């Protein structure tokens, strides 16, 4: 008898046939050779049955019939693809073994397992697990087929994920819909993602923009001209700023301090899917789904990139020769100049920035294959270009700079100058043609950039005097966080909403993000399709329906359903199941209990007037021209029912931001608050400004402030909270004042002023 090969899609089946049995006969729905019969699914041929498959009464949505908890989940064929399922069934009768050639990931494993379960296929199974579809890789994969039982835990995780989504989605959606007589979609992943968007929008709307003043001075030393910013606590008095500017203008000064350090900037990490989606959204405005679809075409149709649905930014030792081969294949293409300048010696198994097998599980980072690209659409070319440039940058040396820090003193006032002098472009030569565009964007976003990057030599004479040629005060305003784009939302989903600056910590959080690289795009599309969010250019804006949905869920007492951290923990548990470190049965027991709790809580909720779901979208709300919140209750509260049922029950929850969107709590007319001011007797609250954390009582004379950029780090809300409440942060990697790296805790030295220091480990 023969071996039946089941691929996930027709193109994949034909690629496999061409690689291992090019003389096999094509029979439209399968390809048959002497040893193999190759056929395919067409995506999901089988799915979980709807509730009415268990009981006819479930055809009508009735909260009294909830929860629906099947003892065993039933499977049903997709009616549109039943003919192909019958083909697989008939072919399986002629074969004594199977090869699972569906996509090498959780979803592909699940597609095959559903076919196997539904058709009751008992033949032994081998697994093809490869990362690109070039003929060489396919042939090598078949020479190294693995036993199907090695992936039993992955199948358990995939099954648990699907059944958990069914339980939460079916019970949650039916409960809220029947209780409030409006179609409300609830999901294990989509609801906490919607909560992230809701909390960000509430923070923006309630933000109170505060004015402050900076003094910028222009200095001259012989032929050198440079600028500096006045150093001191944040100024809120415009007259004081003007007085300082007048005091120093035209006066001589001295160099109080001058430090020069050499810096190296290494290439950015290779792409995983989420990072690729984020950058394609930022650069080209591609939606997450569009990027995934284009990447899938580059992988399946054109075969010019490796498997895109990966969560790794690294490769293994086995990939290094393939990277060298792919580099050589780019000769003679539009990338030829960069290929000739590449140094193959930089990409080797000892380079842990690139080759780190401990951070590669199912698939390595996205790489170009050795196949030359041709016939790409304009959009495919753009995405391919991103991938190739990132790949090529790994073969170049670090960019080198000199960092100059100058403290200039005039009339007792100190001004700071940061200049980054370019010595060698290194890998950045690959992006030199895009530099102008990036510079414009940076200037637009940050009009008072403190660090100036220059290509010409820069140096001051520390012993010579200077003259302040010009000085002026500038009015600034604290800025609210920006609305999510698909790119920034993907970043938040990857880390379960936590604002994580440290790359290593972010890597560790990948196991507990919201969804997976393969499903995040679909989650965002789902939120659009059910009317919870709309797009305004690149901005994601929550609709009134989306607002009320979150407020109702939180008001019902099932805040857990909106919690990014909790859903992230679930995702981590599913990964543990896939590795054999956790029980799928225990996981499902907990999900069933949670689904039951949702129904019980919603059953007690007062029905909301249907008008609570209607109204203008978020774009019509929010900021006045100067950025301050409009007077009155938050928009989500204004539309509650006349009896105030939603508003009364959301007081404690709807205005509390989830960790990551904003740490701490907020009120409808206050800025984003991080913690209480620790200054004795102050009673104020610390808010996040543009460059630091200041006190709400600054008008009354409180001078407490902690600058966000401190000791080589960009401090997070959580770290500020730890500083003011516990007096210190956790152990961090820091840069001391003398420029030396260190490990230690940042400690609060003065509760009066916010002065901080380092307690070295």
C-alpha cells in the first residue's frame, strides 16, 4: 500500500509533489505516484459543532439555557469543502501510513488532528516539520520525518485553545446578547484587546494637558556653534523662564563638564511575524491581516521567504549555511551593491545576536530563501524589501558614534548639550536612502529632541570660554498617549498590555501575550467586523458599541474577561501544555468554571437601554483644541440608561486602566495618575508628563519630579510606582553617571524633590 500525504493547502501539496515525486500524476484533487498519494485540506475542513448540535433548544438564544458545557465536543464538516474531505477519506482506505504536511505550527497541527479524528484514521503518522517550501528543504524534511506522536502535546494545546474559545465565546456572547437585547460578541482574546483600546481612549479623553517652559540657549566657541537646554526642575512659571533667558543672553560662560564616549549600535533583530506586522503598519500603513496575507504569499506562492508565522527573532546553527546561501543568491539583484559590501564572517554560530537556538522553538526568524524574487506585486515587493534589508544588515558591522555630553554654565545657570557624532554607518548604510524620511517623522513627533545627531566632527575645548549668543524660553505642553495603531496594538498584544522596554523581558513575555503571531491579525479584524472599533487613518478608534460592551462586562463583575494579564497567563498555560509541562484537562476544567461564572454574573445584571450602544464613534469625542478633556462625564457614561445602571456599577471598574495601557487609576477629568506624591503633607498625585513624572500640586509649589530617562533607562509607570511606594525598584541593568554599565536598584533619595540614586548589587 501507499503513503497518504495530507498538506494544508493545494499549493503546498503541489510543491511537495514537485519536490519528492515530479513524475506523479495530477488528478485534480490529489496527485499520485508510485510511493505517495498527495492530497490536501483547504484550510479547516472540520470545525466544532454549533450548540444546537447538542440540543434543539439551543437554536434559540435563551439565558435560562446557559451555560452550554459539552461533555465531549462534536465535530462537523465544513459544507463548502465536504467533497475534498470525502477525497481524503477514500484515499486513506488505499494507504497504510500517513504524513502530516500541514503548516508546522499549532494551527496546522489542529487542522490535521481534526481530519484524523473525524475520519477515524488509524494509520501510523509521520510529521513533516519545515520552515520554507523550496524543493531542497522539502526533500531534506522528508529525509528527516519525525514520528507523529512527538506532537501529541501540541495537538492537546491546539484542541484546548479551540474548545476554550468556544466555551467563552458561545456562553459569553449569548449571555450578554440575551441580557441586553443587542448582539454582543465576547471572546477569550478579543475582549481584553478591546479593553486595551478602551482604556487608552479613556486616558486620552481624561488627560489634562499641563503647560511648562524650557529655556534653550545657543553657544559659540570660536567657529563652533551648539545649543543647550537649561537644567533644573520643570518650570511652570513663564516669567521665570523669560528671566533666565534674559539673564544669560549675550553673557560669557564656561564648560563645566565635557564627556565623550564611544558607542556602537548593532543591527536590529531579524523579524518575527509580529515585528514585521508592526513595521509594515508604521512604514506602509498595512493592516496586520494584510501583512500576514502578503507574507503568506511570499512563502507559499513565490517561495522567497521562510515560514512567516513565527515568534522567534533568532536562528539555529543549521540556518547559518542557508543564510550564506541566501546572501549569495541576492547577487545580481537590486541588492547587489549591499551584497558585495557584506561580511559573511559576521554571521556565524557564535554570534548570539543572530544565532540563539534556545530562543527558537517551532520556527526560526523570517529569512529570505535562496530563490530569486520575480513577478512580485508592488505590495509584495515592499514587504520583501523589509525582510531582505533586515537580513542583509546582519552581515554588516555595528554603526559607530561618539556621544558628546556638554554642561555649559552661564551666570550660574547650567545648560546641557547631547551630540551624537557619526563615525561609521556600518549596517545603517542599508537604510541610508530612507534616512531623510525617518528624520522628518522624528522631528514631527518630537520637536524638542535633546540629542542631536551630526555627521561632521564635533568637539569643544573644555578649557576655553564660550559666549551665549541667543537664549529664549519655549512653551511646552504635556501630551496624552497616542491612540493605538495596528502596529502599536500588536506590540501591546505581544506583551499582554505591559509597557516593556527591556528586550529580554519582552522576549520572555512572548509566551504570555494576547493570542499568537498567527491569530493576532484575525483578532483585530474581528473587532472591526463586529463594530467595536473603526479606523481613522492608521488610528484605531473605539465605537460607542465597543465602549458599552467593555463597561457592561466590567459592571457584571467579570473584569477577568477584560484582563490582558489573565489572558496572557492562559496563553502561557497553552504553551506549557504544548511542551508537556501542564495538563490540558485541568486547563479545560478552569475554563468551564469561568464560563459558568460569566453566565451567573450576567444573569444578575440590569438590562441597559439599547441607546447605550448607539452614538458617534470615538473620533468625535475627546480632546478640545488645546488637548484638555471636555467638561462633563466621560462619553461612555453619558450614554448609560436613564436609571444609571451601567454608570453606577462601573464606577470602580470602567475608569480603572488595565496595566500597560496606563498604570494606576484615573478619573474622568484628571490626567493619567501613577501613584500618590510621596512628599510629606502634599496630598498630590504623580502624573506622567512628556519627559517625567510630576506632581499634580505643582501649582501649589510641590517640586517633586522624577525624570523618565534616568540611569540609561526609560522608566516605566510600574517602576515609578515601586520607587514612591517601596523606595526602590527591582534589580535593573543601568548606566551610571560616568557611563559605566552596572546592575542595581534605583532608589528614592528624597521624597521632597524626587532625587534618585543607584543602590548597586
